[in-house]
């Protein structure tokens, strides 16, 4: 198992539920502007160690999800501001380049202190 990304959740925006209803989660690191924090899951700033690819595994709060699609901007935005939109829809494509699609199953229970990890299985 090769770790590519690991960050601890430090804040959960009060509007995160809006995206949860659509089986989506928006993540940012703690450098994000205040106006974007309300709908994001905010994590500590960390380095992207290796490029994220389809076939990798996303794990949030101990719950693993197979990564099925990585938009063309996901690696850039993760590196710059710890951002991507995670769609728990089981799709292998997305309209927005900053979207990562994972297998379709229940979203994880988000909590401050939980880890967001991405690794090569």
C-alpha cells in the first residue's frame, strides 16, 4: 500500500449537508477563503505525495471507496488548495474537471479528527 495523500479533518462547514443529499462531498485544506468554508469539509494542509489515479482507494474515517474516475484538475487542485469534489455515485466520468468519482455506497460519517486518505492498493 503506497500512501498518496493523508489529512485530518479539522472543520465541517454548516452547509455540508446540502452536498451530502446529492451524495457529494467538497474538501478543502485550511487555506481556503472564509466564503468557501461553509460548504466544505476542511482538512489540514498536507502535500500530495503522488498523482491520484483511477484504481486507487479513498478512505474517509476508516471507510474505503474504490476511485473510479479522477477529473483532469483533481491532482492540481489537491496539490494547490487540498480541494476536490468527491462524488459517491459509481460513475466513471464527470462533467466538472475537479471531480473524483468513487464507488456508489453510503457516504462516511464525517467527524473532526477523522482522516482522509488516498492510497494505491
